[in-house]
């Protein structure tokens, strides 16, 4: 039988206003940094003044900083993990060896703090791998501020993962995770995770950064350039005359308000283009001056403006005044107001990676759930909204825009290697189950939620989630509560089974039998995860209708998703009963086919028993 799939997604638009939750607290940081880069030795020195506001109810006797570059040293935890995992990241391997393990002293990375004072008084501190442990001179009481003055130095590793120098595409400097970054402290306590492989979590604040570097280098990244008239390099206003600078360096001055990270990249061969989005930010494009990629990067620019508008309409308005798309890194990675992406790609791939990384601006850099603990909330939701964009604007026009995510999830289930989504990002046994759990299963969390509550309610939920939790580090319960408030349906079962277990969904059509002038259908629940059930009935005369069995523990029901078809709402199906009967008011002779979930948005692991067709 030909697959019957009904496309249901309606993309809604409206403006958003950030709601305030008076019981919520979060910490705040203000960074002022002055950094000097030596592009020949790939080393840099810097000073950092950090004003830390303790909005928690707790007195703090210790703080932690991340020193990410220390991961790129032979013998680091990242190196050890790379050598022990069954399916290591190919970008980090060479001749079946960890690239980190073979780094020379000149090639490896490091980040060292040489001086640290709290309110003018020296404190005790020690490096523990990629974390700096600081014993405070005096506790920071609830509601108090403390000023930390630091001197630090670093060396940029060769490009291995995300950060680094001299990438395969020839980009000189990709500077992410480059500075001593204060760890997050929240209602769960400190999040001083070592940098082993994966994700990040940070404190929102304001950054004031001065970077002194060789004057031939063009710089881009997070924040707003404060001195474009001194810098040039395509940042100056049209017609502005840039005075010839003395010396061999320029000092770039950036400010970034309310962000939890700061990235920059630099190269002497960058082309710098800009494009103002209507009712949106200015986009900056920095890419290598190579003929073979120039056309794709030029054509990317209107597409980037298009996706910025799309995401703002369907999630919430982008709150910053700029966004930078920069060639660099080792694939694609999101940062505050910016992304690093590899640029030597086919056009479709270039658009796809840009859409995904730009969408992270909402889910990771404005909402900012804890990626290490709930990576699926960021990667999965980003994949969901970027899949919608690609389907709508890149000509994919799939009936199910998320079909790739479902295929990935089914592969994971069959592999036997699935772990619950509550697994810490670093604690997955292999990279494959991590990636599918974070990206594919995370994407299905939303697409399948649309099946449960209705597609219009799903899109309303995404906007409410953004409205209620922007700049608040939401947890999994928060997206569930947003959906419950929008839909009026209880969803604790959904969050529990999908994210905290590896229970699977498997419903089937057990029997179809004549019952006089009617037809009796028996459905069965085989998997452990409960779901409401849509059933499509196709008759011999070509007509169709649907039956809907709400899940009892939902205590509610979605609206008819197939407005052009008659729907019969059946009695609730309680999860504990493995079988469920209902009656079609037509004889069996008139029934041609019966299909569970014609949308295929329910992640049923065995689709073969979802279809009954008259032989």
C-alpha cells in the first residue's frame, strides 16, 4: 500500500515579550579583558578583570574557571578518552592515533593563570587539568559582588577540535574556548565539568574585550566593534576615511552585552561582507579569499538573512544587533552572536550548516539549557527548527521534514547501544549513541510532541518556551510545562519515558474482524512507552475517516489534525491495558486499509504492524 503521510506543520508568527519569574535567580559576570596576540609564536598574554555578582542564596567559598586549551596536551583527559572510545572522532585521529597524543610542545595548547586576586587580595588557586580551582580569600555572600583581577597566558593548539590555528582550509586563528571562563553556579551547584569532548555551559554577562594583533589580520566574532574608524577592514561606515596606522599591530575593541561566551577568529586573507536584515541584525560574513568558494559565500548571504527572519518569526525575535558567519573551526559550532563553519562546501551543505548553527543562537545562546546534562534540548531543538527551514526554503518539500531523524533513531534502537537522554554528554559509551540521542532523538522530542498535542500547539509551545525562559537556562521540565500550559494536556509521562528511559513505542493492529454489519478492530501495545493513537481508515470507495484514542494519563485530547476528514474520538486508552478494541460502523467488505499514525510522526519502532490491508 502506498504510504499515506499528511503534512501538518503550520508555522505561526508573532512578537514575543520576555516574562519575568520572580523566584528565579542566576549569577552574573562582567568581563574586561586586554589581550595581545603574537601571530608568529601563536602565543598570547592577557589581563582579565571579572566582576562576579552572587545572586544565589548561598555564600561561596570557592570558584572555578574553565581552562579549555589545556585539553590539547598529550595525556589530557580528552586525549585519554580519544584513545579509549570505540568510535573516535575522525577529525581528531591520524593513522589510527590520537592527534593530541603526538603534539609537540610548540603544537599543543595551554592556558595558564599566573596571578589572581579577589578584591585586591591574592587567592590560592591550582590547575586541575582543564579546570582552575580557586579558594577564595573571603566568602562571597549572597547578594554581594567580588572583583577578580587575573593575569594569564596561552598557546593556541594546531586545529584539532573546534579551536585552533592553521586549519585544513588554511584559516589562521579560530579562537573559541580561549580565555579563562568562570564556571556556572546555579540551583544544582557548580558545573565545573572538565573539557573531555563535548558541550558547554556558561554564565551570562557583559564582555569588554580589547585584542591587539598583527594589523594585516581581519577579525570577526562575538560582539560589536567599538572603534571601526580606527580599524577599517570592512567595519567602517561607507565613506569613512581610515587614518594610516603606525606600527605593526591594531587593537580591536569589542563589547558584547548579555552573552555567556566570546569567540573570535582572524586571518590575513579574510573577505568581509555585510548584509542588513530587514527588521533584524547586520550579518557579517568572513571567509577566505579563494575563487572556488566565493560564489557560494556570496549566494549564502541572502539565504542567511532569510533564515534569520524565519527563526525570529517561529521562535522569537533575535535580540542582538549583529551575527557573524565565519569560515574556521573544524565543521560547525555555535557561539554568542556568531558561528565558525568550514567553508569549502557545496552550496546546499553551506546553507545547511549555517542554518543549524544560526538556530543555536536561540536554543543555546539565548535559552541556554545545560548542554552537558541536557544536550538534546539544544541540539535536538536546533535540528528541529533548521529542518523546517531547509524543508521550506531549500526545496526539500518532504511530507515529513524530520524523516532523517526518525531513521537515525530507529538505527540506534536496533543497535542495542541506546542510553537514556539523561546521560551526561561525556558519559556515553560511544560517539554514535550520543550523536543520535542528542540530535535525532532530541529533534523527535519536538516533532512527536506535535503528534501528541497538535502541530499548531507545538509551534505555540516553542514560542511560549522562548518567551518564558529566554536568558534563564531552562531545564527539561520547563519545555514540558510550556507545552502543558499551551495544550491543556498533562505530559509528565512523555518527558519521563522519552528522555529518562530507553522505553520504545510499538503499537500494532492485532486483528480486524467482521462483527455483523460492523468491523471490530483490536489494537495492541507492545512497547513500554505510552502514546495516544491516531487511526486512519480507508474504504473501498476511496473515502477516508480517522479514529482517535486519547491516552488516559493525558487527561485531555488534541484537536482534529485532519480537518478535511471526519474524526471519531474514542474512549481513553489506559496504558496498563495491552489491548484496545473499537468498532467501525461499516462492514468489513467495505474496509480497504487501516493505518496507525498516517503522519508517521510517532516514533513507532516497528512500522510493519501499523498497517492492515485487505488481501
